[in-house]
């Protein structure tokens, strides 16, 4: 680096440079707002003073048991207070939190535990049976800590060496945690679904989690002291980093073990919920609730949703019910949401079709993301901003993962020419907003023509009887591939294949119309995403 007057005798020192870590958010909240409610769980609630003390106890207890820098603590917990506490107590000592999807089978859990070399596992009793099987398969011997939810009785074997509260009792509530020596240090390990092989371990660092903490405040419009309802699983991209974001504004976490209409409405009405996140299935759950389950909302509630853009009918229903919906897009590799459909007030004046077209777009880069573009992956040149030319979505910035844990090949494949290659295909509009067209593996090539499965799905979603739709490629001797649609009808609704074929012909170019339609309940992940890989397998044998 060239010496200039601005670099001479102006070095970093402890007074002017501190590594960024979201753990400091909690320390500030507990100091500034010690008596404010940090979390609510059933009849139990804790202040920020007590929340911070419990997290320090956890960090202290782990440290006394010999855990420290880069050691992995695996957790299999629903949205309960302990899950919030591990997001601070584990990285507080430089250890890495590994959150396990609660719907995984023993073999996949065992792979993750062994690959991560987990030193300690915290398990909710509800999932103790599957964890018991996983531990029997894994060639590791971690300390097992069992969380027994005091608010809900759960069935399952006791497999822990000690209970979670006993672990906390080993620690010191005044623990002077050491701080993070390097903001590039790992804070979390999140495994991808592994639909095309073994799951890949996505590594987050403290700097990225810190910046996402602030970015969520801006993009989700989190005002001072929000009340946030946990309908998004905290195991999913560390709850999109909201466990850390809420502390920035000393908000209140309202924990929810399972996503059901009545508990959601009760929490919103009784606790004054202002914000929640979730997949489109959560919106469907809210709108399909019975009158007995519904409660009047005390104010407008902000709902942040990811995955496919919600159909216009869903958006209209949510608005009528008192929700303001913001659509985001991202990947596990980008700490969750990294693109937001930032709405402009002038779009309110558009007609309904024009508004729907704007809402169908994924949007622009998150405040903490430095680069978002759509490029031809072969030439690495940006596609024209014409809303028509398809390219690959690419990311660059501080909220892109460190890489894939112990997987140099996959990391190199994802990172080259200075960008993270997402595998998602999109177009770039003249105003800079991107719009997804497909995953690269989901593009259907029929008779030499590229067909976007998302475009076909959008047409099906507009049908009044369709609850959910997924379109995949079906092998065809003549055309190579043809679109095959799997359709889930709304409860109490009926329609025929002939009606849907006709509907698609009215809304799509004829070569894009599905050649096959199957009515069935669609397989979904715990976060509401449709598992297309299962449908692709099925389509091969139709």
C-alpha cells in the first residue's frame, strides 16, 4: 500500500478499531433498556437484563467445559428462548453455532454432526428420538444437553447428560466474555438441503451477521422497540439473522413452537406484535383461519415473506386482514434475505395488473450487499437491462458466506471471477430490479425453447382454485422435455385438468402450456418451500 499523509501514523489501534460482532447488540440493549421485555414464551418472559445474564451464563458454562474458538455447538430446537440464548452465548466465546433443521432424518443429522465434529449438542425433548438415532450413526461423542420446555409438555426419551438449565447453572452471569479477535471468524454453520448429494456447510462470519443486523432494521422497517413474532424457523439461516437484529432496537421476541393460526392471532392481539417473517404458507395459514381462530389486529402488522412472489389474491387478502407484505429473496449462502422488493410510493397509482407485475419482481440489493447483478455466466458480462434476457444472479459483498466448510471444490465452483454464482436465473429490468425466472436446473428445454417453470407456475397460481403449483421437466421422446405441473387445490375448491389446460392456454404461449397436470398435495420443507427434486423424480416415471 502506498504511503500517504493519510496512512502515516494513522494505524488501527484498540481505540479506533474493534472487530464487528452482533454479540455487542445484546450488551448495548441490556445496558440501555435493562427492564424492557426481551422475550415472551407462553406465560414466561424475561427482561434484557436477565436475557443478557443467561447468555453470559451459557457462554461461561461452555467455556468451563473446555469449549472455545471454532468449536461447534449443534442445536436442534424449535423457536424457544434457549434458541435465542445460544445465538449469543455460543459465539460469545468464539464457538460456532450449528442449527439443525428439526424435520431432518437421522442419517442427514448424523452426517452434519460428524462433518461439523460437534463438541456439544443441545436437543429439545420433542426431537430427542431422532437425535438418539442420529448420534448412534455418527462417529463422534459430544456432550448432550436436553432442553425441556417448561411451557409445553413434550413426549420423547431423555438422552441428555444434563438438562439445559443445569448447564446454565454451571456458568457465571457476570462472565466477562473475551470478545471476538477477528470479525472474519466463523459465527454460524448452516447446512444446505443436500438434494443433489451431501449437504454443504455454509459458514457465516461475525462481520456479515453484524451488518445483516442493521440491514434487517432498514429493509424490514423495524422501528424502535418492535414486537417480533417467531413464525420463521430460527434454524433457517439463523432466522435470517433476526435473533441479532431485534437487539439493535431492543425489541421483544415472541416465541412460538409451531405455526398454527390460533396461536399466531392470539400472540399478535395479546402481545401487540408488529413484525413477523415467513414463507407464503404462513400467509395461507392466516387467511384460511376460521372466524373462531382469528383476532382483530391492534395495528397494521409488517409481514416479510420469501420464496415465490405471493399471488395477487393472497396479497389482497393480507392487506384486507391488516398486514403489510414485503417480498425478499436470498439464499443460505447470503445470510438469508439479500434482495428486497423495495416498494415505491408512485407504484400505488398503478392499476392492479401493473402493481402485480411490480410485486412479482425480487427487487434490488439489501443495504448490506455491495453487488447484485445478472450476468451471462459464460462470458461474465452483464445482461441487457431489458427485462427479457435471462442470465445468472450473482452476488458480491460482506453478507456472502465465507465458503463451504471443508469443501474446497464446491467453494471454488461458487466463487470465481470475483462473484458468488447463485445458480438462479433472472432478468434485469431497466430500473435495476431483478426478477427470477428459474433455477438453472429448473429451466425446461422443450424443442430447443427455454421455458421458465416460474412463469408457468405464476399462470397456475392466478387460477382461483389453485393453492400451490410446481412445474418441472418431464422427459419426452419428441421434444426432449415438456412442462409437467403438480397442482394443489385450495381447501373446498374443485376444478378439472381440462379447465387448467384451457386456463394456461389463455395465459401462456402455447408451447409453455403443461403437457401433464397432476393433482396432489405438494411436498414441502419446514420453511414452506416446495421440494421440486422429489417432483422431478416422480415426473421421470410418469
